[in-house]
C-alpha cells in the first residue's frame, strides 16, 4: 500500500498515536454502496446522524477484513528460532474477533493453541498474530480453526499442533434462533495431538486456572 492510500491521524488528547491505513478508492466505492443501502432501508442518508455513516462503515469493513493483506506464514517465519525444546508450548485465551461470511455479523471468543517443537520454536506473540491474520477475513469458525492449525504445522513443522476455539455468534444471538448464551466449540489436531494422552494433557492445561 503506497503513501497515497494511507491516512495518519494523531489523537493528542488521548495521549497516543492513532494510525489509520486504508485504500481511499475502495473506501469511496464501498461508501457509495452503503449510501444506497441506507436509502433502500427507508433511511435518509443525508440527515445529520447518517451523513458520515457510509464512510465509517467502509473504513470499519476494510479494517475488519485486513487479514486478506497479510501472510500468516511470513509472520511465523519472522520469529523462528532453533531451540532444543520438545515439550508442549501452550498459548491460551487468545481473543478472537471475526465476521461470519454467511450474514456478515461478528463472532468472537477465545482460541487456545499448542504445538510441540521439532527443532524450532516461534516468538510467542506471533501465534496471536496468526490468529488475527486469519480471523480478520470473512470466515466460518470451522475453517478458521483449520487454517490456524495448518499454517502452524506447515511453517514450523512441529511434532503436533492443537487448536481449540470457543466463540459466540451474533448471527445466532440477534437473528434466526436468537439464543444469546450459546457457545460454539471447534477443534483441530495434528501429529502427537491425535494421541489421546497428549490431547488430554492439552485440554487439561487450557481448562486449568494456573494464573
């Protein structure tokens, strides 16, 4: 993305630097469609509260789907280290926010990920970054779970990978069946985690309160 498609704003009153990056041509195009959508819903897109809504929605959508512009494998490769460690590495309670591709409504929850190194470890922050790279796309939870597993397995070549994801889906809570408290759990395993003993240890670790 070149400098012409980036916008930089500083929120001085908040005491931090806020940087927004977006493609201005895409924003204008998407915003135009949302102006039409507001009209078709029976709203007046020119009234005060809605004048900037199409642009805000366009920017929000571009941010929520910025995972299409990332390469998760490169995220992992940027912090791979040779290390003689062969026990389970677990990163749990990773916050997940994604968009259901069926209704374009959010689903959110937590991911728990483990791998067993086979000559290489990876910087711990890179695992949540990989989760975000896949989650910031139009998704279904089942595919998201598999994509995270497959990326870690293919890039690190560990002895095994385990991914468990627990999410609430607003498409279930706000429409359709309208069950607000339901949680969807998905899992995916490779290698050593296909064995009952290893998988049981992983499940024990992610459910234990070790803090």
